[in-house]
C-alpha cells in the first residue's frame, strides 16, 4: 500500500485552486506554449481518457435517466477493488455550499488497493453502490476514465490499473470551471459519450446566452441571436439543456450504444478488473 500522510488531502485541497490559474495561463502567449510542452505528456489522449455522463432531468430516450447508474454500477461490480476518497478535493478547496463535501472520488481496480487508508476508505461492492446513489441523488455528474494525475496524487503506481470516478459539481469541479482554457490536445482527452446527441431547436431559442456561459468547453456561442454549437468541442454533458429556460436544447441517448461503447472504451484504456 502507498503512503500518504493524513494531512495530504488537506494540502492537495489547499493548492488545488492553482490549477485554475494554471488553466488560464494556457491562453497566454509564450507562457501557454511552455505549459503545453511541460504538461502534455501527462494529459495527452494517449494516456488520459475521461467522459462526463449526463444526469440532467432533460434527457430523453430509452431508460436514459438510469444510464449513469447502470454504467458506473457495471464498472463497480466488475472491479477487483474499490476505494472512496474521504472528501472531494475540489469542493474542499472551494468551500462548497451547494453539495456535500464528503462525497469524494471513487477509485476502481487493482491500483485502488494501494491507496492509503488515511485518505480513502476501502469499500465493498455494496458500499460503493451506496456511495454512487448518494452522489447521483446529490445532483453530481460522474466523470469516468483514466487520469494519470490521480496516480501521482493518491500514490498509485501507473500500471494502467486505476479507474477514476469523480462526482463533479459545476460550481467547484476544476475541469467544469476551467475547461474552456485548456489546450486542444487536453480537450481531446475528454471524450463525449458515444450514443449521446445534443440538439438545439433554433425556433425556440431566445438568445438569452445562459447556455453559452454554462458550457465549460466553450462549445456554444451566440450568432445573430441564436445559440450555435461547435460539435468538435461539445462533450455532450447536457449542462446546457439543464439551464436553458426555453427548453430549446434536447439531449437524447441511444441507451445500448452509449453503455456498450463507453464500457468498451474504458476497458481498452484501463484494465480495472
């Protein structure tokens, strides 16, 4: 088992706001280029693959509201080991008032067995499913995939046997707050869920701009009073549909395709069993 002292998670939470400053620095000439060269090996799509699973009430399609739980529950049940970080680093750093701070990330796979008990609890399948249900009930959005930075933070050897399941809120998640500033190569490591489509009904769009401000990837913009989507940047997280006051945005899911392809892609990158 790795060693991380009990104060480690507090230290990580204390320095975590710097990651948001760093994200904005990517847009600064020269400095941004140097940052890309220094960090790209860690966040490149070849090493990192992450997907937000939409949970918004606006979803339509066969059994779509159950999709997040089915996908994550499937991964939990297949996993050889499960660990839950005691507190969410992002929410601790932001002193979150809207969501429970103690709903921490879940780590799955053999690598999770290496995490120090001072910063995470090692749980059974049933306990992990209870944690999942609590997170979804709290309105948090699962971010699932391989994130090599977690190996460094939690002291797990990078053997491709650690799967991250973050439970993210829009107010505190580092990626959801700062994603639009990240370089394109990092954008590409955040993959839209297969089988999910996001469409805007231009006849209903009022041009209020709420979806534009909500989109963490900067995929939406107002053109002649209508919200237009850059599909190359959209991650199909569904946040735009959740905030649209005119119900002009629809998220639909091909349930079987979404589930099968996402689980298959994760298994390709992470041997979590």
